[in-house]
């Protein structure tokens, strides 16, 4: 099948009947977005990649359960979100049981992490913006990523996370404030230019 004229609906239908082209189309289209959600929660590139892989396995295994009246991206993000939380709980339990001190990750978020911020994040500023985003709380990080990077609406974020609308707006507001504070710490007066 020619992928240039392949719609998301066609891909979903193909995946539902087990055709590889449908799976490939959906994986290619949503893999980066899924990674941005996962890394925002698990905060480790290797774990985020594992979460994305596990999520797509679940998505393709249960694609027949997708309700076509909703958006596929919202359904997918919800699965990635839940898989990320499960991974995080499992990791925390293992850390607790092994009595290891949590590792101090110097999180380097890959350049392909962003989508909606592409115009903003250029040159050396990319590194600082990514570091500042990584320093936000889990909830603020996820809200910022979903809203600005993945361009999800407040309603979609609510469907993905289960948070109510006012909670999302509060987390976005605080996330923007804290992002500015983190950028100010990292860049000083240059933060005003971003």
C-alpha cells in the first residue's frame, strides 16, 4: 500500500486486521510523541524507550478494542501514560527493596524530544530548555509536554491523565512559572530572551 495516501483511519483498519503496513504507519507517526510522554514521567532515556516498546505492544495487541468514535492519539497517549506509571512504580519498588540510593540522572533529552517548541529551541538554548523541563515536577513536566510539545488540548490531557480541567490549567500555569525560574537559574538574564 502507498503510504503517501495512507490515512490514519486506513492504518487503524489495517492494523486491526493484522496488516504490517498499518502497524508501521502508526508506529512511525506516534513513536516520538510516545517517547516524549514516557521520558517526562520515567525521566530516564533507557526506561522511556522500554515504556514506548511495551506501550506499542499493548496498543497493537488490543487495537481491536479502540473505540473509533474517539481520537486514536488520545487512546495511545493514555496507554503510554499508564505504562509509564506502572514502570515508575515497579522501579521505585525495586529501588526500595534493594535499598539502593536512587541514581542521580543527568538527564539529556534528545533533540528529537520536542515538536511544538522547534522554533523556540535553537542552538545552545535547546540544551538549557531541556534541562529546565527535566527539573520540573513529574506532573508539571507531563502537562507542559502534552500541551506544548504534543499539542494536546486540555480535554485530551484530561482523558490521558485523568486530571480535571482546573488541575491541568494549574499545572500548566505553575509549570510555565517554574520553567522560567529554572531557565533563570541556568541562563540568568538570557532567560528573558527565550
